[in-house]
């Protein structure tokens, strides 16, 4: 069964450093998403991406965050200057069309900012 | 405000028993309602998806119901197994694929 692949599974970084979280969506999917889950809290929407541009973003997705699809397979989330409160699980997801049944999540990257 | 509320927050049941989890939502516009299972440290895995016109959807031992008038949904788990221990999350999809997550119900199945 097709999977959304995320790397690394766990990343530890110092406060103020830049991090890039990587995702390989399912190959025929056109819509890409990032979500985060702070420990003990609900999963929160960060951003959706379609046709090489952001289609929607949440209040959390401020200027410190950016997304990119640098080639035909990868979808990345960059945090420019990490803060302690950025520590969370970050989930990538992809779907064939907006809101469709093919919506699939990756296993997540656990980001720890120290 | 777009919100998804779930109850109970946590639940402990004995293996083989049935249980029902509840979800209330205030999300607009509404596209569909999903139930996900999330194991600790893993990504959510879809169990069922229902659109506005669907009242019930089954997936093996999981049966979800949806009342779009009252904006309520339930997930019924039959003949629970130890592997059912996980967080069960009610998720409502707005248009354009943005998902609104509930807090989840932490289910623990004991032998």
C-alpha cells in the first residue's frame, strides 16, 4: 500500500537553529499538508500546498515557517529559527484531491528543540 | 469557531467488550467526518470517512454513525482486542482538505 514517508523520524536541534523536515508524498497525489502535534495536545493544521503554492495556512504558520516542493517527489517544511515551543511531532499528509478519501498521513518527525 | 469535541477523554474496557465513543462538532463548511486511530508516536490511520449524506459506515469491527442535523458522530467498537488500545480521533474536513482534529479518546483494552 502506498505510504507517505517522513525523515528523519527524530530530530534534536538547538534553539535558534534552522531545521528542515522532509516528506515524500504518495506519487500521484497533488495536495500536500503539514500538521503538528504538541505532546498531549490535539493535532493542528499548519499548511496546505497545491500547484506549487500555499493554498491555506493557519495562525501557527508564521514567517518562521516555509514549505517547498524542491523537486517532483519531496515536500519540505523549514523552520528558520527554532524555539522551544516548536518541539512537537510534525506530520506530513498528502491527498489526490482536496479533502478526498486518499488522505494519508506519514508516521511523523519528532522535533525536540533544546 | 470550528471545533471538534470528543467524549469520554479516556476509557478502559475489558478485552471482548464493546464500546462507543462520541464526537460533537461545529465546523463549517462541512465536507466529511473521519475517525482515525493513532498509536503512540505514530501518524493517524483512517478508520472510516462519511460525507454529509451518509448515516453509518462500517470497517470490520468499527462502525461509525453521523447525524448531520445534530452534528454528532459516534464510533462503536465491537469485540475489542488488546491491539485496539490507542487514541481514537474524530476529524472533520472542511473544504480544500483542511482537517479539524478532536482531542481524541484514549482507549485502553485490558485482558
